[in-house]
C-alpha cells in the first residue's frame, strides 16, 4: 500500500485509509505504537510491544510459583 506524506496542520503525516484502519482494528482517537525495524522499515500496531514483554515475564513468574499463588488464593 502506497501512502503520501502530507503536511497536516503544523505537522507532517499520512492518512490511513478506512480499509487499513479496519484491518488494524483501530479507529480515530485510538493509540498506536510504532516500532522501528531493519532497513528503514517500521511496524504500526495497536499493541504495545513493551507490554507484551512484561506480560511474558508475568506468565513465567505465575507458572513458576503457581502452587504458591494457589495456596494464597484459598
């Protein structure tokens, strides 16, 4: 998909077409996260990649201490 970089007010940006917004499941006012990739590429996502790393660590801790958490829940 080719997008044109345009002046938007005092900023510069590009407009995402409705079809792309629908595929990303985002709407006006939502927050998106941009991650840089190799060779001048980037990824736009509604999910924070840092949050995913934190959640993975939490899953590991919960799995390791599942018996302790079960006992505390009683």
